[in-house]
C-alpha cells in the first residue's frame, strides 16, 4: 500500500520535473525559481536512493534538459545556406565582375538575374517525393532549426507539389517576410518587419505563428536531386510552375551599366512595394558558370547584394575612443550625441583607422554627417568644418597601445609600397588585456568553440570578475560561484558547464582557427590542418622553429608565416596553446573525401588554357586532391601550362615527380 503511494508520488514529481524542464529549455519561460527546481530534483534523487525499486521500475534517470537546444531540433543543410557579399557602388560591382572574369579566365560577357533583396529571414524547404518534409531556418548556415509546422502555416508554402517535373528531392530556399501593412498593425510589439517575421517563425506553438500573416517568396535551391536548370531565370520560372511564389520584379539584365540604371530606378520604386527591401541581388544567370565559380567560405562567387544608399543624419562628436581589436588593430570610434538614423538610435560611429581621421581631419567637438545602412556599422561621411570652433584641436592619435602601453606600428606593405592605414599594437599576445579579451571572445565564437551560453557579454563580465583571463580558464570555472552571481542560478550554471564540456571535442581546423592568430582565418586553418594532419605534428613543427615549412602549402604565403612566427615566438602564447591541447580533445583532420585524386598532390607552372589557377585548384580539391606550392618529394604531379618555368620542370624530374599537361590532368579527373 505504502509502496503504491510512494510510486504515485514519485511519478508525479518526475512528471513535474519534465514539465519544468520543458518550460525552461524549450519555451524559455520557467515558472519556478532555480532553487525550487533544485529542491524538486533532490526530492526525486532521495526517493530513488531510499526506494531502489523506483528506479528499476521506471528505468529513467532524471532528465536533464528537455533537449540539447533550448528550443528546436537541429537540421544539417545538405548545401550550406551562405550569405551574400555587399556592393555599395559601381566600383564594387566592377570589382565583383573582374574577379569573375579572372576566376573563369575569360572576358566573355554574361547576363545577370536581378532580384529584389527582401528584408526578411531565409528558410529552406526540403521536399521528398513532392511532399514537404522539413522546413528549416538558416541557423549558422550549416545547421538550422526544424520549424516545419510553423512554416506550414504560411499560405505561400505548398505542402504537396502537383507538377510532374518536380525533382524527387530538393531544398527550396526563399525569404519569409511580413508585408508593410500587416506590420503596421503589430508594430508596437516588434522593432521592424524583419524581427516580426523572425519572432513569429520561432514561436514554439504554430498557432502563434499563424496569428501573424507571413509570406514566402522562393529564389534559390540548395540540394537538387536532378540536373538543375540552365539558368537562374529558367529556375525561377520553374519555381512558379511548381506552385511557389516568385518575385514579380525579377529581371534579366546584360551588364553593369544596366544594373546601375535599374538600381537607381528601384531606389524610389522600393517605397511603393508591399514589403521592405534593402537592395537588389545580382546573380550570374548561367548555372553552368555558377557551378564553375562555386563559393568562398562565406558567400557565392557568382552573386552579390547591391545595397540601397543609407540614411544619414548630423550629430556632434563628443569623444574619440581607441578600441584595440583581437589582432591588435587600433580602431578609433566616435562617441556621438545620440541621433535617430532611419529608426535606429546611433551613439557610436567607426572612424576606421588613423589615416581616415587624418584624411578627413575629424576632431572632437566636430559636427559630422553619419551614415547608416542596414547591418553595416555607422560611419562618418563628412565633417561640417564651417561650424568648427577656432580653438578646436587636431586629433592626436596615440602612438602607444592604450591597453598595454606597448609600441604600435603601421606595417609596410612590400607589394603596394605603402604603409598600412591601420596602426597596431605589437604585443599580439594574452599580455595585452584588450587583445586577450578579444581573443577569448573569438575563441568561444560560433565558428570556433561555439560555446552555448558563453557569449561576448558573459566573457566581459567574467573578465571583470577575474574568472576568465585566458582561454584555458574557461575549462576551470567555479560553477557554484557562478550560480550565485546576479542573473545566474544553479540551472544556468549547470547548462554552461554542460556546453563547455561539449565544446571540448573539436576538430583540429577549428582549434587552429579558434586561436585567433592574425591572417589565420578558417580557410588558412583548413589548409594548415589538412597538410599537417594533427595537432602533434603541428606543435612539433612550431616548437622546432620550422614554421617556414608551411610555405610549401599552396595558399600559405609570407604574410601568414610572419604572423604565425610572431604569435608563437611569444612564450605565453605557446604555453596557452599547449595547455589547451591538454585540456581539449582535438580531432585529427581526416579527409572525409573519397574522390579520384585522394592522397595526390599537384603543382602548376605556366599559364593554363581557359581556366584560372584558382579554378584549377578548386577542381583538384573537389576531387579530393591537394595543391602544393613547392617541389619536393611529397609532390606527385607537376601540371605544365604555357610558358612554364624550366627550372621547376628540371627540379620535378630530379624528384621523380610526374610532369603532365593540362589535358592529362583533365583526363585523370574524368
Ligand atoms: S540568394 C547563396 N536571393 O539575402 C545565395 N538571397 O545575404 C544566397 N535574400 O540569407 C541567397 N532576397 O535571406 C538570395 N533573391 C534573393 C534574396 C536573398 C533576399 C537574403 C537571404 C540571404 C541573404 C544573403
């Protein structure tokens, strides 16, 4: 009898715990305090301890956390959802096109598909056998959240495709947005239409999503099961045929001149549209060229967003502060009298660097015109010198690092034969406070350790409290102390502990990137990690002072070597890296690829025919090969183009490297 009662009580408590877990993790709306939660949990543990039959019968350990994430299940996009690079003027567009011509090694003209850039949030819809199976948010571009039921409430999104030519499997991408007139009705609840769309889509309950009228316009595909269309404009027509809404303003234009004319016209027209747009998207229309051009790590080479001109306002510079960045760059920031620019209150504006201040002669006390465009940091465009007081003084840019007092320098660029516009602290280490804190922020960021619950603000707070001064301190936190901090609690401290624990397993590439060494971004980290394979090889090279060896890696040059040498010549930095290596579980770089050129290395000499070096290199990489920039016994093939360097061919022969032509390379691949 008593046993039954105890079982009943136990089950009720367990049910309550599950409910509160869900409320906390899933909806973000706990209804009991942390200590009430802990008490409940302790009661369950005690019951289990005292009445062992409970645990066996339920065979459930106490659930910790409703789900890994605070809300939605995760989904890995088959093809990443990247962003677009921005153009603001004709020069940016000419530069964009020039890069394309170079990459394709051609001067042949091509058409552009022009599409309004709706300011909403993107979503990816996976259809399998014509049925909508998953609707996913962009997330970090690689992993999004499954919000299928919410997306299904949008009328523009078909659940079932009726058209016979629809691919068996496809990820349809487009923008979810709210029309201006609908936003007007709910504007008190959200800062802007984009926030409204985003907030509504992330509701846990689809019924809530339904309440805000959302729309969907399709414009791209991710994974596509069948051969894709020949052009973007054809694809847009197909989308329409399949039952999706596409933008009625889409157009095909032949060249930059026409793009600019259209953009000018559209700058006024945008105000008459039913929805907000913040620019136009230009895409190389030919899909074959698109696939040749491919992607950089952040964005496609074949598309760009041409933003509309920004809003601006006049205000007064109250002070000029110098921020020290992760790589030691001294960035001047103007603190200005708060001013409303296009709906956003601005009180800071970047002054970019020392040269910019000199060039525009920007001074404290000046009245300046500040511009703000979309997500770009506000900046000063001109100084009103007529309103300047006689006693105003030229701004004296500090020559010592304001954080650690070290010397600062402007580097000389051998290529451009000019001094850098940016002044830098020479102490690229954890010894300079400001650099250290920025390095830690980088260390925990999304592409690095990606620690949930440890954002930039928390890092700053923990820095102030002396809890984190070096990256390795993150793994030695005092959680009971954190639980007692304002705004924390046992539960949040425990969550942080979990995510820090989870972050310990990291790929070698991400680890290298996480160190925040200047010029070692994710792409270069990848090159080095693939080449050295694991952290111990890497550390051997570093500790033997053989960083120059990396010059052999195609893509790594003097600049990267200098920066690596600079970083590792500082003992504290090396110590930190070694300590981290002991704490973390750094996964060796194993190539998941199994292409035909796996384990083969290539080098080029001479000009190739109809293809740029960059494209040839990415072709080799697509087939799992690697390219080197020096001849050694590690090289398998030297690909010879027009006018090759004879010395390289001789050297290759000495090392018994196979010397092949471009045609022979293509043959290897096909
Ligand atoms: S193409 C890889 N087309 O702009 C190509 N994007 O900064 C990526 N957007 O996240 C997208 N209208 O949310 C594309 N017609 C359009 C677009 C568009 C709006 C948004 C989208 C994307 C962002 C890129």
